[in-house]
C-alpha cells in the first residue's frame, strides 16, 4: 500500500533508540514533565470541538482527462500537471480517517483515527494535573501513532499516512510564554547538537529536519 512503511530489524531498533533518547531527555531528566499515552480512537466530539471535522481539509481537484487528483493549493497552473487536461472545481477533502465503533455502521457510531496527539493531551489535562499534583509551569509528553489521509504523499518516510509523533504540550502562567519559548528553543537545539548535529549543517539534512534545525537556529 502506498505511503505505508514496515521497519525491519535495524529500522525498528533505530526508531526505538530515537524515542528512548528523546523520552529520557525531555521527560525522565526533567522535574517539570510527565508522560501520557492517550488512545488513538477518541470521542468524535473532541474533533468537532477542535475544528478538525470542519476545517482539517485540503482543496482537492480531479483531472477530467487522466483522472489524477491534485491539491489545488500546490498547483502553479489551472491545468493538470500530468496531461494538461481540464480540472474540476475544488472540493474540500477531510484528512482524517473515518471508522465505525460497534457492529452497526451509522452516524451514531462514527469515529476517527487521531490525526495528531495533542488533543489527547488537552482532554486529559485536568486528570494529569490532579493525579500528578503538578503546578505551572509543567509539560505533558506523548509518543504515539497518528494518521492522516494525505492526498499527496512522498519524501520517503517524511510524509506518510501513518506515522509516529513525539510531542510536548507545555503549560505556563500568562505573560511568561515568550521567555519559556526561548528556553525551549535552546533545549531542543541542544538535543540535536548532543546527538551530533552541528549548527550550520541544516542545509545537508532531509527537508523536514532541515526546516526544524533552521527554526531552532533562528534562520526562519
């Protein structure tokens, strides 16, 4: 199946090492962080409240000649890039994978595979706050699968329909966000450099990594 990847014996160990060193750095070695493992299937009302049901979309067009599909916002011309044929009117395409919970497939049993891990952190915020007895500022970290029904995939493993995210949501007192943000930039850049990535080497990194390093170094 396109844009899905299996990791063999070496690949799975590489992935596990990356996740382990990230978790050790940003959770175990910090007093202001706790972990979470939220479910992939969530109440669909969460995704309606967050705007994902209505707004998590890409504009999609079809070629009337060769039947290929394209994202309208990535086209430089109004004709099909493959054959030059006429394109249909754009329509919004929701990127969330839909499924059904239970034996009956009806509107009442609709659910979605999560397209990101942040919402699981947000809906569990009060539970984590009460059970961990943390006080601001503190963060919640999560590593987990996410799913996006991308129209255009590619870039090897950097734009796929099934992927893992390492995410932190950090909560602060109002008015302290800029200072905390700058500190997090330093901490994240230090994580990259501690792994052997030198500052100034962003140009030789893969596209997604290059952008991340550039952001952390203040080049963007």
